[in-house]
C-alpha cells in the first residue's frame, strides 16, 4: 500500500539558478552572452516541467475524481500515456509511455487524473522501476480496485547519449497487484496495449 507523498514543497528557483551557475562554471563553461541567462532558464525548466512532481500527490490527484463504478469487475485500461522523467543517477531525462489498467471494485477514476498522477510521480528524480511501482501503488491506494497493472516503456538518455550509447534501446518495466498477479490474460492484455497493440 502506498504512503502519501511527503508534504508538498515548491522548488526554490533562486537556489536552483545558483546551483546551475556553479555547475556551469565548474564544468569549464563561461557565462557569456549565450549562457548568461541559462541558470535562470534551467531553474525555470526544473521547477515547472522536470521536477514539479514534488509539489503534487498522486493519490490525492486520483481521489479527486472518483465516481461510483456501475459494475464490479469492469476492466479499465488507459494506455499510451506519454511522460518524461529524470534519472536520479545521471540527471538525464527519459521518456516513454505508460499503460495503467485496473479491475474496478467500487470506484472508477477520470482518465485525465491517471495521466496527472503519472506526471506527479514522473516529474521527480525517479528510476523507471520505482515509477512503475509507485504508480501501481497509488492507483491501488486511491481506488481500492480488485487489481492494478502498470506497464511503462521508456527510452533513457543515460543509455542513449552516454555509457552504452544504444540510441534505439527501450526498457519495459511492469508492476502487478491483486487479480493481475494471478491472471496472465489480464497481464497480456495490458502489456499488448503498452506496446501499442
């Protein structure tokens, strides 16, 4: 069962800009006409687009849009949910798509909230393996469904532009809970949609 996220705290944009300036100077770069505004731009990107998930709670996001399920046992799958995240090991982005499925018990959730919850977790320093499990746990905690499955397929900057240099590589990670753990047909259905099938 997922625990609620820590208290939301907005990013400190001024501290981010100073840290980026220090990073640039430590890298041997100069703050000239081309890079003078870079620290402020990067701080804005990190605080508004890349790491803004720390200020949001995925479980509360999902709970904000619950509606009673008309029928118990209904399979709901939202797929091709594109996202981007940051690798905590190299501070390089990765991007991909998530497929989130659940077998309803008492509640359904708005599809847009599944995408918002994905971003709330992805817009952090988080491994893909952690992201898939945190998203699965969040859906389970918010909806209490009969089962949840999440499949995430992503391309990683740390695999493509450094180290292994495998430009076409993709990584697939899966998480299953409840009836998905026992039912291979449910898992196959979700995995097929995660791959675009």
